[in-house]
C-alpha cells in the first residue's frame, strides 16, 4: 500500500499524468436497504437526519432470531447485532464497517459566499484571506456553525442514552479548522466507552477539494496542535500545507484518487467497525463516489451513516492516472454584479 508520506508527494506534484497500483486492492460496496439515504426516493434537500434517527429504516434483519432480547432491543441494537453477524460470517478478505460521515458546521467562508454571491465569491473574494470584518482563510465556524455542531452533540447524547446506538470506536477529521472544531463540539462530553475515547486522528487527505480559495488552505501544524492539543496527527503530517497552490485547483479525478487512498489507509490500519469522519461537502461527495453510494449532498452540520462492505482482493487495482492542477481565472477588482444564476467570472463585470 502506498504510504501517506509518499502519497502526499505524489499528489502534490500533480504536474504530469501518472498511475500507480497495488499488489492488493480494496473493493467497496454499500450495503443498501439500511438507511433512507440509500434510497433514490429520499430527497437530500429535505432529509432531516436528526428527525429520522439518522435515516435508519425500521425493519427486521436476518439475524434478529439470534439477537439477545430482540423484542426489547432498539433498532440500533438490532443493527449492531446484524453487523456483528455479517462480520462473523464474512470471508477472511471481507469486512463490514459503518462510517458516520459528518460535514462541518457553517464557516465564515460559507457566510461570505452567501453575502457576496457565488460568482463574486468564486472569482474574487475567495482568493483573499478575508475582508475588514472577518477572516475566511482556513475558516473558523460562525456562531451558527458552532450551534449546528452543538445540536448534533445533543442528538448523539439522545442516541446513546435512548436508542442504545454503538458510538464510533475511532474518529478521523480533515485538518481544516472548521472540521477540527466541528468534531470537537460534536463529540465532546458524550458518554463514550472508556476503551474508545474521543481522540480523533487528523488525516491530510480528508480535506476539502483543493481550489484557489484560501478556505481550502490549512493552517500549519503548530497552530493546529495549539488549538486542538488532544488530537493526534497521522504519521507523516508535515508542518506546512503540502497541497494548496495559489490560483490552482485539484481536478475531481485527483480528489477521488486521494479519497480512495485515505479510505484504503483507514481500513488497512484500523480494525474498528464503527468510525466517524468529519469532513467537507465536496470531500464527502468524493468519498461517497468511491464507496459506490448514490449522490447525497449534505448541508452544513449534517451527517449520514453508510454501511460498507470492504473486500481485499489480490492483484493490481485499476490504473488511476492523476491530472495536473488547473489554473483558475480570477477578477482583478471586486465584482459589482451579483447574479445567483451565474458561477463564473463572465458575470462579474
């Protein structure tokens, strides 16, 4: 498996088409029929994960007959027994894992885009560190964003107390501040098992899709550690951001390559069944593509669980060529027209 440090250098270069393969590779399949968000009939724009028990479908499982006290068990307890049964019966090269994927709460970059309008944001304001009022480079959470994360914390408290949900055994987060803070607010103070405390690992490759926007540039390692001293850095995490390049953007194909790489890394080194990932709208969309999940957009502060079957296969996986970062056009002066129907600089006249 390609090590994290080597992968950083491999992707950061991104100047020529390259390919890599493995002597073994992991194939992912989403186990459908468990959550409402797996169903094409569920509308992401109106889906409320806190009002729907994370979208968990009320149903029976083939393992219910062997579930202790099944009649009095919650849906989450019966699902946990079902997942355990699947893993007990799985082949040696197979495993089942439940990912809780959460998007960060509203950040100052989100608020700024709403204020300026998407065209003006994309071609001018997003390339700045901020304005006279706020900073959005490596954006922090707004008050609304913090409230969203605190609301999810309350939701988790109820799930653990009333629904007897199995909480995450391990936690992973993007290195960007809004995700670090969202993870902290979401899981702090929960009644977690002593053997699985909230000690998240910061994964470089869980970051948002890399664009010319300064909100996609992470802070240095010293600053992150100062603000989140209990968080762990993955091996090879470097001091300065190795990826963000001024006025250049990562192609979506490259993002999917690193999403596959970080999932492979997690699944190859973590035996947990229940895992939390705190990331971004674009990165979660990429992770879902890699897993084979249907498109499901998350609003700020939202989260969904995904039950995945991971199969390790012998032999090289498909060749995955990377593309060069693409230059981004920008406006030389603040745009004067806000047109929500337009997303490029042609509107900013």
